[in-house]
């Protein structure tokens, strides 16, 4: 059944939310993708696209044809992925130009809101494994939480905008897009390349943006296949690690810290806490609504005598 114009628009808006988050330091695009329900589509689609391109490059010159590559491309849900990627690109630019200054003006409240969002979102990978956690799982999560906590508390560097540095920084930063809890913009801020990148977007510095885009594509093509492999073959432990990373990365969103990431005495506590609670409630409501929707759909299929569908979601 063909998708309606409304569904395309909704997917574009969901992708836009992910793209906008990537322009804001401390806010994880992977976490937002979890919240809006795009995470599986992005990881799965990107993985199949990388495999398709790889097989096209290796098979066609050897005279094996395009069959294996086309099979990979057919597994991509293009009806969701294309509008989501378009929305992501458009809102990324808009956020860099319009939203980032607003967050700078109200940093504490913005961080408080997203602190609550990420805190509630921890339930998604924690419960997504489908089996109980043991003591060892908590220990592994704690190790990665501490690592993320230390990483997000490091003072920023000031790397030069040499093309090789920009390429490598983009390749590392884009990995945060597919890792819930880690922010690509925050990594750029740590490396001292956030302001140059935002300026390049505003000034349409084609040379800088081309190198940055090439680094993103390289990093994404390498990392997304690794993550896809881990989710498919080490599902439970991968979610344990992701939960720890998300928990530790809350340090980056702590509302009471300076630009140099020094924790300060809380002030304006009541209003700030309201924003934290608001973010927590938004995600909690979304999780409850999604689970009830899924339960009703399963009940309707059972009542109709239809065999329940097997879900491929990594976080269901």
C-alpha cells in the first residue's frame, strides 16, 4: 500500500528532529532517533546501503552483475528513509542558523529539557534486550557510563581547521549520530571545531563542507556496519553498553555547568527542574503510547485470526 503525503511529511519531521539535535552540543541525534521511532530504520537502511554500494563496486567489475547489490538496496525502506534524510538535512541547516543561538541564550533550560528526555529514554535500550540483566551486565554498563562521564567532562581542545583534521573529526562525530547518548556536536565542541563548522554552514564554505561531508560518509559507512553487526550478533550486550553510554553522557546535559564544563552550585532550581520533568514526561508518554498502540495492534491481529508479526526492532 502506497504511503500517503501525510506519512511522508511525518517522516520528514521525524528526520528533522534528528537533524536539528545534531546541531546542538550535548544533544544526541541517536537518542532523538530513538524517541521519534526512527533509530531502527536509520541503522538498518544505512547498513543495507553500505552493503549495496560495496557489492556494486566489487561485483560489477568482476562481471558478476548487480543482483546482489540490488538485493541489498531493496531491503532499504526508501519510503521512510528518503523523506527522513531530506528532513534531517534541512533541519540541520536551519537549527545551525536559527536554533543554536536560541539554545545559547537559554542554555540551562535547554539542557534541563534534554536531560529529562535522555533520562527517560534510558528505558528504551534497558528494556529492549528482552531478557533480565545480571550483575555482570550492570558492571559493564557502569564501566561505559564512567567512560562517557569522563569524556563529556573533558575541557575543549582547539584543533586547526586543516582538511585532514576536519575529515577525521567529521568521521568520529558522525558515529555519535548512531550511538544514543553521544552528541556529534559535542564531540566537535570538544575538538574545537564546532564554531568553525557552524560558520562554514552560515558562510556556505563549500571546500570545508565538502571535506566534512566526505568524512561523515566515511565514518558512517564504517561504523554503521559495525553497529549493525553488534546488534544482530551481540544484541543484549550491545544494548547494555548503549545504556551505559547514555547514562554517562547525561553529564554533558547537566544544567548547572559552565562553558568550560565545570559543575557549579545549582541556581534557579524550581524552573530548571520543571524543564527536566517536562522532558522526562514527554518521552515517558511517548513510550507508553507506543506500547499501547502495539498492544492494540497485536490484539486486533489475534482477534482477526492473523498470526502476530515478528518485529525486527532492536529496541522493542
